[in-house]
C-alpha cells in the first residue's frame, strides 16, 4: 500500500527535464546525490550529451520522482528531441 501511495504522489508531481533539475539543485548537489562525476553532470545540464541507462536510473531514484524516462530522454513521439541527443 505504501508503494502505491508513493507512486501516486510521484505521478502527480510536475515533471521537469533533467537539465532543469540539475540547474535547480546545482552541480555539487547532483554529484552528491548520484555519484556521477561533475563533468558528466555539466554535459547533461547543457544538453551536449545524454546519460546512459544506468545513470538515468540514478537520476530517477535521486530525484524522488521529479524525473522519469521522458524528462530525461524526451517523449517517444519526439524522435529528434533536443533533450536526448
């Protein structure tokens, strides 16, 4: 039951992009939460590189539901999304 409530809360939160989330928290906080190096975080923030699946999972967990696959890679319908390059 607790997991269901948590998932419902996660589903109702406004989704932001990975870059927006990094800007909001700052590079140092994102590094602290995820363990991903600062150079990679900077590239994701400036949209010059997309994270690997393993890193995307770290972002989703570290964001407590603020991020999901679409907020990291863009909607499936947008094949040429600027979010994931």
